[in-house]
């Protein structure tokens, strides 16, 4: 069970505004009640979001009436008459807020204005949603276990308010999974190559690891860094080999193996072609002498 009064007092004392990305909010009050009674028909000039933790009742939003029970999230909108009716009382948490348009990006502000007109005001079975989980993270539990650190209260509260726009906005809730941007894929490919230099690292191997086609991966390198895939792999192998030669007294044969060369002869020939000097001479110039 949650310590309702303490939770509300902590939030009211610390979180009076919120900033989430391009959205800024003014918070009028936080509330938490273990047995909220019925209230009269009324309306606000701001939003009020509520999360039912227990109990039963009904919520009137304009002319529509909705059932309330644990796991229901609902949003009272500016200018809309609403009312909670319950016989036994509701275990509920709520927050009253409005958008500060002066600190909000135009696209987000337009979405909130649309939400005032066409929100889906009640979400049932919402206990597993990000909004519900964020709500629960803000509460002080009766057993005192796993409290959210004070430093995390403001970010969590800001994320909670921002989440309402997609939770209650039907149009905005229908998101299409986006594919990683080319720059992200290229970064992942380069990291994979760097971390797996001892292996063969063929174009097909890396493409398979990233779940992209070989053609797409090849184009990422030629278009993103103007270098062929094979050229980048070779450069990374030599870069790591040079690092090992300069810092470690490993045998050259072991360095060749660690950097994915099939033989010392091939390693030496490739290293000389890139660096202009064989591995042993490179090591001497770096100040490390070893008997290989």
C-alpha cells in the first residue's frame, strides 16, 4: 500500500514545473488519496490526469460515463464538466497541470490543443503502460522499499506528463516503428568491426549481425565515410595492430592473430603497405624492443 499523504506532500514540495524535451508544464498540484469520495460535477481550466489504484466507481466526462476500477487512467480536459462517483472511495493519484506554450515547441503545443478537443479520456487496463509505471515510481511505498532517488523525481515527473499526450491522444498513440538511421547503423557496424577484429569479418558476417543486407551495408560505408567495407576493416586491423605493437610486448605472431591476419607473412606485407615499415621496425621506433 502507498503512503498517500507523504507521496503527495513530497511531490507538491519538489515538483512545481516540468520540462520534457520540447514540452514545458506548470503543475498546479499533485494529489494522492487512499479513499477519495465522490465529488460534484465541476470543470477546470487545466488538465487533470488521474490513475486509479483501487476501488470502484464511475467517471463522467461531458455526457459519457465510464467505469472506474484499479488500472484505469483518465484525463479531465479544460472546460469539460466531469465527476467521480463512488460508494466505497477510490485509491487514486492525480496531477493538475497546464502547458506552458512559451517554452513548448509549436508541434507539441498543437498536439496538446488537439488533445483538448479530441482526447480519448479514459484508458482501461493501463497498469502496464509507461504512464502507470511512472506514476507508481513516484509514490512512496508502505514498506519503504526501492524509493526513487530525489534526483530522479523531476525527470520521472516530466516523463509522466509528457506520456499523457500519446496515452490519451488516439492519433498520436498509433506510432509506426522507425528504422535505425543510416548514421546509427554505420556506427553499429564500425563498433562491431572494432570489437571483433580477430574474426574473419566478411561483409556477409557483419550484415547478418546487424540484420541488414550486404548491399545496404556496403552502401553505408561508401556513402557514409567514402571508404569500402573491406578498406575500413583493413584499416581497423592495422590500427589495432599498431596500438598493440606500441604498447604491448606480445609476439608479432600473436598480434597478427588478434587482429585477424591469417599468417605473419600476410600481416607483415599488409602492415608495411599501410605504415611504410614492417611491424618489427615500427615497434622499435615506438620504443619497445622484444625478441619475436
